[in-house]
């Protein structure tokens, strides 16, 4: 396993943030409606982690550092874990564990259906993120993992439906997502690699000329 310390740090940060929010919820420090705040925080957390996992490949292309790729899977799994907690808090705080109510919500509220679709996408990605799945699926693995793009778009639509009247934060997430999707185009990836290596070569030549 590469970069174990960085991965441990990432694990601790993601785990501590959830524990902190849950602690604030339990100690009534999240205002009059702690359940809603928890659902919102965890939903945003899931989306941010999904965006971070998508940022790893462009960063690797730009900096040439392979380490970014070893965080990609962990970030994706954390996005899934936050999504599960988001759903669990919604079921517990907003629906009072009324499972038949969930079926009615799915049918009545399109944004809940969109959330469920995004969650299914995250589940499929998380379930096939193991080395065993990679080996078993071979070339199909890459194709399957392109599911991350529609999953991200559906999650953004889900959020937009929730925040409709106050879409400032949504616009920020959507622009980052658009930038990351744009960075996946082969021509842009090529530019990132070229620009990254030009900058690195420039820095190396500056350092060597300073050392002389
Ligand atoms: C079955 C799955 C899901 C359900 C039932 C669900 C449910 C909800 C509900 C009820 C809200 C609004 C809470 C409120 O009243 O403020 C919400 C907001 C949100 N959800 Fe989900 N969600 C699901 C999946 C997801 C997934 C997979 C993501 C991200 C990857 C996500 C991201 C968000 C975001 C970003 C918000 C807006 C938070 C804010 O107000 O800023 N949700 N979700």
C-alpha cells in the first residue's frame, strides 16, 4: 500500500468530521432542527468528497505525482459512506424510520428519487472498487466506473431541487464539477500533462542554475 501516512491522515479527517457532526447533533449544538442540519451537512460532504475523488486524475496529470491516484479510491469510498449516513439520518430524523413513508416519498418527490439514483450509482462504484472486481471486470471496469459522471450530475440535480431558491452554493459545486468534467477531455488531459511538465522543467532548470 502506497503513501500509508497520507491515507491514514485522510481517513482520520473524514472519520473525525462525521463523528464531530454526530456529536454536535447528540449534544443539541446544531440548532433547533439538528436532524435537518445533519442531513444537509452529510449530503454536502458526500458531494464534496465525490468532487475531490474526481479531481485526483487531473491533479496527477498536472503534477506528475502518482500519489493522487492512491487517494482516489479512498475519497470515492468516503463519498459513499457519507451518502449512506446522509440517507440514514434522513430515514431516522426526517422520516422517523417509517420505511413505507420512504416508498411514498420516492414516488411523490422527484428530488428523493434523484437522490436514490445517485446513491445507487455510488453503491455500484463502491461495490466494484476492489482489486478483485478490477481483475474480474478487466476492460469493462473502466467503462463501468464512467458511471461516476452521471452519478455526479444526478447528485447535483438532487441538490439543486433542494436549494432551488438559494442556488449560490450549488452554482459553485456545479462550476467545479463542470471544470472537472472538462478536464477529462483527452485534449485537455494532454494540455495538463504538457503544461505540468513544462512548469516542472522550468523549476528544475531554475534550481540547478541557482545551485551553480
Ligand atoms: C436515497 C438517497 C437520498 C435521499 C433520500 C436524500 C435525501 C435528501 C433530503 C431529504 C435532503 C434535504 C434535506 C433538507 O430538508 O434540507 C437532501 C439534501 C441534499 N442531498 Fe440528499 N439524499 C439522497 C442521496 C444523496 C446523495 C447520494 C448525495 C450526494 C452524492 C446527496 C447530496 C445532497 C445534497 C448536497 C443536499 C443539499 C444539502 C444542502 O441543503 O445544502 N444526497 N437529500
